C-alpha cells in the first residue's frame, strides 16, 4: 500500500501552502534570536497561537538541500527518490516543452578575466532585457552538432537554459561551473561510458558559445550545471486528487510546480501581486502554492536585518491570504538560509499548520524555539502533504 496516496478522498477542504523561501535562520549573538524570532510578525504569531507547530527537515538530518529537493519534499515527494537536476526545473519554469529524454542544463552567464579564470559567476547580474539579447546571440551563433537539436532559453538576470534533444543522449556528465572565482571553468566529462558522446556534444556547444560571446565586455562565457534528463513525474491530481495552482515570481519554482502537474499563474511583479492573484483564482482550485523569495536572497547576502524586513513584509500580507478563509493554511520554508552562513543550511525549518482541527497553544509564537516545542516535533518535510490532507478532511481511515 502506498501512503498517503491510497487513502486520499476526492473531496474535502481547500489547502494553501505559503512558502517563505529560506525561512529558517540562526540566532544573532547579541540577542540570541533568529531572523524569524527578531521580526515583528503579529499576524503569523496570531496564527501560531491556534496552529500545530513544529520543525521540518527537508531531506535528511545534516543535509543542506537545494531549492528543487526542498520544494519536492513540501509537495509530498521523497526528495531523494525523485531528485532531479536544476536544469529540468529551469526549463519547465520558462515554459519550454520538454520531451522525454531531453537533456536540460542550467546556465549562468559569467565573466572570464584575461587569463580565462572566472571573475564573476553572474556577469554582474545583467538585466532581463540584456539576458534576452545575449541568448538571442547564442541562438544565432552556436551551430548544433550533427544529430542534435540545441535550444537556448532566457530565464532571469544571469540565468539561462540549454536543452539538448537527440537520440542516445545521457545526462550522466559533470558540471562546468567551478562554483568559485579565480579558477577557469571546468570541462564537462562523462561519468559513465554511455555518456561519452553527450559530454563531447555538450563541450562542443559550450566551446562554440564561448566563441560567440568572446567580444562581450561582461557576459563573455557560460557555466553549466544542474544537468539532467527529463522524465514524467506522477502528478498532484493523480496522487492527491487536488486541482493545484502555483503562484511564483521566479521560473525555478514554477518549474518544480509544473513537474508535479500544477497549473501555474503568470509571474507577478510583486509579492502583493501574487497575493492578489491568489484571491482572484482561489475558487477555481483545491490547492494553492504561493512562493515568497526575498528571505532566501537576503540570507544569501548575509544581511540579517534585511532578512528580518523580508519576513515582516510577508507577515503584512497574511491577512489578505486569510481573508479567503482556507480550510488549511501551511506556512513554512523549503530550507533554512541563515544570514550568518550566507547559504542554504541543514537546520530544520519552522512550520505551522492552521485549521479548525488543531490543538492550540495561546502562548505560542512563530519562531524556531516555539516551533521546536510544538506538537508536530521534528519530522521530514515529505509528510507535510499527508498532514495537510488530513486537516482538510481528505484522507480516509487506514485499516479496519
């Protein structure tokens, strides 16, 4: 028997999943409080006082997750079994129609110095318009190797997507992004005999791209990572009988939602716009995923105070979300991004689940320490969907 899938009922309450990307943090030494505990969050605290609280582990204890595995776990998919490369998520996120077996590659536009070493992995974060110009240049200038179709797609700022389509291509090849400056890009290599041709094809395309971009003052190179092949996943409707909508401003999160069969709403120009979209589309769907990015970005910047402000900005939008009176509201993050670390971390992530069926604690607030004392304890994120379905009255009893 597969749980919870085999117990899911076709009807029940509506569920809203609010993802505050990179929510979890570490305490500031002067105060002993994390970013979330420092922030003024009257609306989330009010919810916490009548919610089930806990801490969730996105992948496994001690493992710092990427955004893809973190979101797959939130959606109820085992992030190890269903792990997929960032390239596929980025391709789906920009709306590229992947075929089974397509090889998708996440690209960074980058700057190389006169010695061929990486000087800036993000090419100064070009504008989206500049990104589109550079990708158009690659499309017209890079020649596809024999037997392979090559597609370049813009994403945002320095991010882009490369898709390879052809017989016999295998994704078992290494990245070229060294994840550091001062060193040259790596050359892609095959990790298995079956992938040798793919490595040769990809490196030829990258070499051609370097030639095409060689006269650019900033974005004179591309770095490849997150290389994977596309294959179909079981959908939200198939597993949970949920007609689901994703509202996200960044293509990667739209991509992971599309991977599991969610419909997607056009990206909005602000978080407030995303909340308005939720209100406008609310009646048409059983499940809403709404994503807020700024906490993660400010954490990676190492800016504790700016992350606090980003949390407070989302808190201010909570009353508009609650105005729709969802039967179940889940608020959490896909991972922790402590400002002190400037990166994703392995620390468990605060979570609240609010519904009419919660055991409440009037003294609770929404923060790491309060969540640690909550009834949910510390548990794996892939079980969040099971809990949400239960609170929504969408699971039947197990056994006689």
